[in-house]
C-alpha cells in the first residue's frame, strides 16, 4: 500500500443514510415470500428489546447474524447486490457531505477503508462505488459455503479500533497521525481516537463533545 494516508469511514448513517444490516435484512426477508415482513418485525423487535435492556452492542451484533445460520453465503451476497441496486437508486442513499469529503481524499491520493459492523454482502457494492480499497467488517463464519451463525469478532466499538490498529500495524509506512476517520455515533469514538484527523458526521452530541475535547479537532460534517 503506497497511499500517503488512509481514510477510515464508518458506513451506516456516516456514508449511507440507512442502517445497512437492518435495511438489507428487511429487503431479503420480504423477498423470500409471504411472512417475510412479519419475520423482520419480530427479529427487529427482539433485538431492540435486548438493546433497551442493556445488552452490549457486540452481543446484539452476534445475535443479528444468527438469523443467517444455514443460509448459502453466495445467495446472500447476490441478494446484497440486488439490495444495493434497489436502494442506491434513491439520490439520498449516500450522504452527500461524506461523499464529497471522500472524493477529495481520493483526489489527494489516499486509500479509503470501510469500517463497519455490517457484513460484506451489503458492503462490497458500496466499496466498489466509492472506490474503497479495503473493508474491515463483521465476518460471520461459514462452513461448506453456508453461514454457521457464529461471529468470531464483531467489528463494533472497540472491535472497530482493533481492526484499524491491526491494519495500521501491517503498514508501518502509513502514520496514524496523518490518517482520517469518519463516524456518526459515540461507539465510533475508539476508532476516531486512533487517527490524527477524526471527523463526526451528523449531530450526535456525545460524539461531538468527545471530539471537541481533542486538540486539534476536525469538526463535523452535516
């Protein structure tokens, strides 16, 4: 990797205006026939109830991917491409301020890296569109081409920071203080703190306040 610096960006509500995991799950289940919408509502309600009860985000991430246990990975990947084609037709699918910032970084010679708790079926078509070279994401286990329902390491919160740290360690010629990172939620803070140029996207007051304590701060994107 010869980029002068790396740009790490969260995806859901940072780069795109949706939560890709849940939006894709809704699309996928509804496409499987009658009952899909109800099944989605049941899954979403169960996960939201767990989150409201204080279950950690990492565990919510693990429970989410158990839904895909036994499903053929190639079929889910194909559905991911159909989901992206459908959703990206919306002119507001991508967050324009983030897209402009990433375009400027690419023009400066930087390499883009997507960092997300979502999984590759959703993220691969997004990466191709924004010309991101790498994807650091949750990767549910597979066996015999089918999802096992097991998640070795959710890329959520501290998991994002660990994934970014490993990548930086693999490329000692890239200095963390030269790199940029974009996120929209306080859970992105561990990742944002690793780089010299953290940027908050949106209006999460907790994230903005945390970054404001850092000198210098790069501010926010609307």
